[in-house]
């Protein structure tokens, strides 16, 4: 009598446990069929992200004739770099890469210096008006650039900064300052989240040992902050490199344009023939390649930097 | 009584000393804090808030930069009442609303699906992460040119694929047909920003503790129930933050319409910011253009207000 009673529950429990194990992953039983569908969907998503860009790359490696051949050739044959050589012979294009680097570099540097100390104060110190400043930073991040572009144009005109890179063609203030309006909040936002995640005990033990706040910051926090600052630098540089509205408005002379504006206004060397898609795609690849490389090398940092501010608040 | 007095007196003295000591430290902290945030606050005040005030002031005047030395009379809210009677403004508002509504909705759904998939894609995470960041890292202007090429009527690959799949039998001029251009533009926008949405949502997903699903598994729920009862409620703060950022970015959209279509054909893809920009720098109507720009700012404020007040505070929610 007891034997069947003992026998029955045992297999039932084993099955339930096995079913529970197989359901642990997100609550769906992972049969082979579902796994295949899963990976196919992932593959579709990866292609969705990559194909348009891949098509641009392929187009840039084709000869002029091949680009405009009908029916469309999906693979270049042969692969040629003539579009790239045409593009690099355009002085204004080469110049624009330098200009973009200058604008993005300065905006990033200034934002990091000003923003990192601000972010640290917001993360660790208590002072009057702290919540107000946090709200302020958030508001600025949501500013539409169009609101300030008009008055900034008037102001920069008065100061002769329009179309002006100042000494040695190194300080395009008219572009650096507007870029700072969005790189600075982004920096504060990202680094604030980062500093808050740093273990408090390290700083507290330094304080117990008698360090002042500034000493703690310099000796303990600053070295630990390096990866966070690096991530912020990447995000800021990319944001400033991609900027278009201000770049188009405050600089109009050919040697002052940034890369985004040159691409947008492209007419190419062979005016009068077909629209220079070959050169545009080649220019697109050149402008984007540094960013893509940075992104591939530092994926984890970038993703954690982007999401930590938003998700962990 | 004596013992309580005996114990409270030194305790109270110690507490006062501690409080005094603490307040000196707190004062030093507060001072340092203010010093450290001052440069940032000053910078923001000078290059963002001051121009904002100037823009609002400009919008209350009639300013035309077409000819030098023209008078700039103060006209109060005339620009704004003109704006509300401007059919081109209403058109721009409609275009922007369509872009925002469709792209944010599609991105949310697609992004959620992708985030759910990625959450369990342990083996291929590296490749997928890299793929996902490519649309994000691409310059918007470059993306716009790229899509111009893909949508090209004669040599574009989109038409070619559609014809090969026998969905259409003649090439469609995507960027010149008034009824289709806006959808082509919305599709390009969705391509560019869905991956980022997916990343944000994935980060939120990863904060949900796995034990909840294990407990649910023992209770015998299926995946669909898990999603509605566990995942979605816990994702609410993340979704709100993602929606807030994406909506505001979509309202401000400029690069894509400017480079892809320049508002055309006609004004079927002219967004609010594009209209304001043309007003300011093509028509040189600085007074009215400033009013248009301020209207965009007000809409952004309204949207933020809506998300924060009506749907719940993102920052509070995220921390809980």
C-alpha cells in the first residue's frame, strides 16, 4: 500500500523540477525548434543593422561605370579604390576632416574638464541647490539647438567668430561653444552615474586617514575615474563629430567646413555628369570609419556608459 | 532618574560636539561642491540660457535681416498669434507629430522584441553588440545620404530588391512622391535609432533578477504571462526613460529631413525645426523664426512634462 504511494509522487516531482529547469531562461521552454527561430531572428536583426552600411561600403569600392549599371551589380568586380582617390584629392574634404577633429576634440576636452568636477560634486557632495542643478543639466540636454542657433549667430557675428578659426586655424570657437551646450550635459550625466557607482568605502577610508576632499579626489577618485572619463570622452567625441546644425550655420567658407557639412553639400569633382554617388559613399565610409572602429573596440564601455545614466538614473 | 540624567548629559554633549563637527565638515563640503559645479553652471548659463532668453526676446519683435539697419519694433505676442494662423506651421506640426508618433511606437515595439532576444543571446553577444552600435555611431547626415542612395529611383538597391521580389514592377521614386516620402524618411529614422532603443531596454531587462522567473516557472506560468506580469511592470521606469529621450530627440529632428529631402516634395517632410531653420536663415525673418524655434522648445517642455508628471517620474522609478 505504501509502495505505490511512495512511487507516485517521486516521478511527478522529478518531471516538475526538470520542467522548471528548462523554463528558467526567461520563462520559455527551449526546444530545438524555438532555438532555431531565435537565432534566425537574431541574424535578421544583425543584417538589418549592418546591410545598409555594407551597401555603402560596396558602392564605394565600385568603378563609376559599375555604380550606375542597370541591372544593379551586387558585388564590385573588380574592387577599385578610385572613388577614394578622387575624394582625397578634394582639398576641402581633407580639410574638413581636420576641422571636424578640431571641433570635436576641443568640445570634448572642455566638457571633460568642466563636467567631471561638476559630476563628482553632484555625486558625492551635498550643497544647496544640488537638485536644481541636476534638473538644469537635464533641461539643457533636452534643448533643441534651433532655439539657440539664432541668438548665437547674432552674438558670434558681433565677435567676428563666424567663419573664423582664430590663431593658426586651431580654435573654431563658433563651433566649439555650441557643441559644448550638449556635450557638457552629456558628460555630467554619464560621469555622475559613474561616480555614484564607485565604492564609497575607498573615499571614506581615505577621509578617516585624514585626507581632505580635494586630496581624496586627486589620489583616490581620479585614478579610478579613468575608465569612466575615457568612456565619456568617446561618447562626447562621437556626438560632437556628428553635429550638423551648428556646423552648417556658423561656418560657410569652404576651408572652414566640417566633414558633416561637406558630405551634406557634396557636389563632387565631376560636376555635370552623374550625381557623384561613388565619392559620396567613399566620403561616408571615411568619415564613419574612425567611429565604427572606436565603437567596435570599446563596445562594452560605450554601452555601459550610454545605459548607466539612463537606466540607473 | 539620576542615571538617565547621568547618561543623557554626556551623550547630549557628545551629540552636540558631533553635530558641530559635522556641520563644519558639511559646510566645507558645501563650499567645495559649489566651487566644483560653478564652472559648469556658468558655462551653461552663458552659452545656453542666455541665448534662450535672447531667442524669446527676439520672438517678441519684428526682425528682418534682409536689409541692414531696419527698425525692430516690439510687437508682443503677434508672432505667436501669426504662428497659430500659419498653415505651414500646422503642416510642420503634423509632419513632426507623424514622425514622432510612428517612429517612437515602432521603435518601442521592435526595440523590446530585440531586447528580449538579446537578453538570452549569450553566445553571440559580441557580434550583436557591434552590429547594434553601427547605426548609432553613424553620423545622421551620412545616414541620410546613405538612404538617399538606397532610395534612388533608378540605381537604388531598395527598388531593385522590391522588383526582384515582385512586390512592385516599376521603380518607385521614393523621395519625390508626396504620399510616400515621409514614410521613406520615417523608415530611415527607425533604422537609425531602433538599435539604441533596444540597448536601453536591454539594460533595463538585465536589472530584473532571474529568481523571479524561476519562481514563476515553479508556479507553472508560460512565457507570455511572464512577459506581462513580471517583465513589463518591472521595465516601466526603463521604458519611460527610453520613451522620454527618444520622443524629445524625434521632436528635434533636423539632420535627416534637411539632407534627405530638404522638406520636400513641397512641404510634406518639413518638420518644425526645419521650418524654423528656413525661416531664420533663408527668409532671414529672425523675429518670426525665433517664435517658431521657441514653439519647438515649448513642445519639448510639454512632452517632458507629460512623461514625468502623467506617467511617473523616471529617476525615482529607476532607483526603485
